[in-house]
């Protein structure tokens, strides 16, 4: 028996049909299931796994990665207070402490009546209105302690139902348009893609014999040079040095007049 309602199950199948690969619809289906229950129940994750052809563990692993998906019960309204640097300078810490006091729970907790869950969040990208607050991922502007109390009252009375639906409803516009191509074209292009992928895989698996492996050749040359060493040098031995003459009396120079002095 399906955990999803008949209407949501039909939407889920329509969503899967929009994607070339069924598993690409995993996250949209998680949001769809969360719309029904407010959080992702184990039985919902198992059904999503069957719809997209993966395991329930893969669905849970994906869901626990994203802050917008909850695998544990949360309140009807998830109130997120940003405490990143811009909001922190604008009084976010004081606002968060006031919210904890007003709701009677710490950040991360849910009120006993199940109406509110309070979260401390990283940047919510509304830095020009600090401190930034979201309710069920809808911006409600920068808040003060007084305006925050008013916000809680409006939510309890349902005054904001038109702009802030219960948690889990991410979008209220049903997507009905997928690929802008006729079915025959889609089938043909997918078949061609499969052939191309198989060809690439086959080419990758076999070695390339057409081109010589220059890297291996260079390595072999280098190894040969290391083993043989440099060529021998042929240098001539130095010429012998002639012996020095023995020291003795220097001969007298003949008289320039031709006789003895």
C-alpha cells in the first residue's frame, strides 16, 4: 500500500517522467513527501526509493545532507533566525534569546503543542533586513522582539496562511512541463548517447597501440645512461720536464780587445 496519497503519488510519477534519469527526481520527490507529512517518514523514503530505482539508504543519505529536508518531526512552522555576521551585528543573538524565551524551547527544539520549531541558521541571504527571519522558508523581514511576538500571534491565528503554508509545502505551483521535445526525438537521442558512452568506455579499456609510448622510451634511455656511465676520456700524459742544469761558476767573457785582462 502506498504511503503517499493518491494525488501525491500521481504527482510523483509525473515528476519522475520529467527527467531523463528517474533518480534525478529524488530531491523533488522528497519535498513532495514532506509536503504531506511535514517531514520525511521512513516509509515515505522507501517509496521514493522504489519510484526512482535506488535504495532507501540512498534517499536517507541525500535527505540528511540538506537543511531543507527533515528526517525527524518538526513543528507546523519552522522559524529560522539567522545569526551570521551581518545579522549578528544587527542584534540576532538578542533576538534568538528572546525567541527561545517566548517559545519556551532552545534553538533546535519544538514546542510541546507541535506548532513551532526554532532554528538557528546560517546566512539566509536577506542581509539588508537584519536580523533576518524565515518561517517555512518564507522571508518575514527583519525582526525586533516586539515584531517577533506579533509574528508568532499571527501564525497561531492563521492570519498568514495565504503567504506561509504549513511546513513541507515548498511550492504551490504544480510543474507540468518537462523536456520541450517529442518522445521520438528523446528516445533517438538517448539511444545515440548510450552508443557514444559505450564507445568511449571501450576505447578507454584497451591500450593505444597506434602511438609509441615516448615516455617509456625516454625512461629507458635515461636508465641506460645511468648504467653505462659517461664515455671514457682520452687525455695525453703530461710531457716530462727536462732536468735543471747544475749550478757552477759562470764562464768569463772574453776580453773585448782579444787578450787577457
